[in-house]
């Protein structure tokens, strides 16, 4: 993957390259955690559900570098790349591995496909609504579609903003499931 994939007039999109960038991902993740936002903020802006610690972010990065967007030197967005074999190694995500192993897509077990799990996508609040989400996923597809058949992720049903954004860039719901008493959608974007 190239060091700098795309430069817009005010944003740069590139793979994560430093531990500092991973720390900035962790900080942006923390700011947008469901538990750190009011109900009205969650409805208006969406939210992040998973809380990946620095060690998990390093494991992800070593397997597949995540993509980030920067404005000047400030990290303003990220899209985490999470190869499925890592799901089994992280206790908090082992449930997701089990769900993915039970799902069929186009009459075949999802596990028969070579897919990349999107750990999460987050855009800094002040940069939302500017097309960064769509650009980030477009670059994600360009970066990974030669090695993976599809991208898969899970979205809480309550997170309507995230669901609409994912549908806009080509994701479709393939099943629903409950986790921690909340209904979720498993969505997929077929890159083949």
C-alpha cells in the first residue's frame, strides 16, 4: 500500500504508519464511544461501539494497516482493517467470530469467502458531512479489494446514521443478531 493514497485539497488519506497515529485513533475512538455521548448526540452523529485498546490496534495494524485521514497534521478519520483470524484471538470479539462462522451469503458459508472485517469507522465530529466517509471507504476498497472478496462489519440497529452511511457506499444487511441485549445488523459490501 502506498504511503499516501490520495490527497484532497484539505485532507490526506493514507495507511497508518506510526504508533502516534494509533494513539490518535484511540483518542478519537474514546471521544465517540457510545457511553461518552448523550442520547441526542448518538442519534445526531452516530457512535462507536467497540473499544479497542492500544495492543489490539497494534495487532490489527501489523496484520493489515488501517486507513486514516488527516487535515494538516490532525487525524480526522479512520477505518480499521481487521482480518478475521484476529477476531478469534481477542476475547471481546470472539462472539463476532462465532456469528460470522454461522452466516451464509449467496448460499455459501461466509467463512468460504476471503473477507476483511471493518473494525469500525469514525469521522471527527467537526469533519462530518463533508464526504470523508465515502472517500475513506472508496480508498479502503481500492487498497484491499485485490486481496479480499468483500468487507463485512456489524452495526447496532440503534446507530441509524452509520447504517445509512454504510448503505450509501454499497453495504447491504445480510443478517441480524443480538449482542449484550442490543439488536445488531451484519452488513457486507461485495467487492467481486
